[in-house]
């Protein structure tokens, strides 16, 4: 009479089910992406204007765009109603205390926010730093300037080189 040997068997069912599920999800995503990408996706070289929508942000918040490039910061001055460009050297000089025009502008924005909140309730102008490639150092320096102002919040948004965002004017 033969003795039955008990050889432990390994079931591959859990591994195979996870593998097939993962392959199915990846196949679904690849088909979805191929359907979603427009036919003229190769025309990404030309500049496009994008309009930001504040999904989930309070309705009383209005952005002030600061475009941060490698060698400069561009922004729209709400009070003087003109575009400004500050070179990286000028920004460094302002950090050292020489003619802090940008700092005084941001202080004006913070005081405007406080006065509007006192008079009308909720309203806030929100500096939104648009960070272009190679503009990270400039952004970090601008954050140092903004952090000097108590109560002024800001946000960061990564941008691609060919993206262009129109500036916003003061709407009182």
C-alpha cells in the first residue's frame, strides 16, 4: 500500500486575480486617455490663454497673478492699474531693504483685504504665484517677501512655458 505524501500546494488565485484586475484597470485608463486627448494635441507650441476656475475655493476670494520666471516677476498692480516687471536683481535688492516697492504693494493688498472685511464682510485678494519652469528660485524669493506680511495668504500654481494667463483688474 502506498502512502500518500502531503505536498503543500500553493494557490496562485489571489496573485492572478490582482494581476488581472490591475491589467484591466490599466487597459481602461489607456483607452480613456486615448479618447480624451484631442486630435490637435500636437499643436501645443502656440500660446493659449487659460482661465482659472476656483473649484472648491470660497466665492469671495479673487486671485492676483504673479508670474515667476527665471529672471523676473511680472504682476498687475491693482492700485495703479498698470503691469509691473521686477528683475531678479531688483527683487534681491528689495529683500535687502532698498526701495521695497513690491513689499509695500503687498502690504497695501493685505490692508485692502482687512478694510474690505471690516466694511462688507468676506472679501479677499489672494496672491497666486504662477511658477514657470526655471522660475523656482524667483518664486522662493517672492515667498520670502510675502511671508513678511502678517495675514496675507498666497497660493502656488505650476505653469508650462507656453501657457499665458491674463491679468486681473481691480473690481470694486
